[in-house]
């Protein structure tokens, strides 16, 4: 699996704003003070540590896209005719793929 880091779309929150009910908002806008006015839409703010995100990004990008060892072991087992999948798992996968309900 690859993660596209070119379009993060997330900006760090403004300093001092938590967006949590009961916490003060130093900007004086009333956000996070527990006021009863509701805009009618749910809002979510993401906060992150840029250094941590960059570290995780580097770790993810360093991983191989294909797990060669697993692929090779499966190729060997299949080549020998020793790979076996229970019929019930095959049936469940087919039904699931075709949009049916498994039971």
C-alpha cells in the first residue's frame, strides 16, 4: 500500500485553540467556551507534530511496496502444488466480492 503525501490538506491548528468544550479561547471568538450557539455543522480539527509526521512518512516510504520474501514463499508452495485454501474461505470471498451476504 502506498500513501500519497503530496496532498496532505491538513494544516496545524491555530496556537491556543483547542476546539474543546470548556476550554478557553484566547482569540475571544467564543469557540471552545461551551456556548450554546451551534452552527449546525460538525467540525473537526486535527493536530499533529510535524516532526513526527515526517518521521512516519520516511518510515512508510522506506518499506518495500511488495513483500518479496512472502511472495517468494508463496510462489514455491504454489509451484509444488502444496498451497491449499479451504473451500469455505473461497466461497466466502466470492460471495463477498460479488456483493452477497455471508452467514
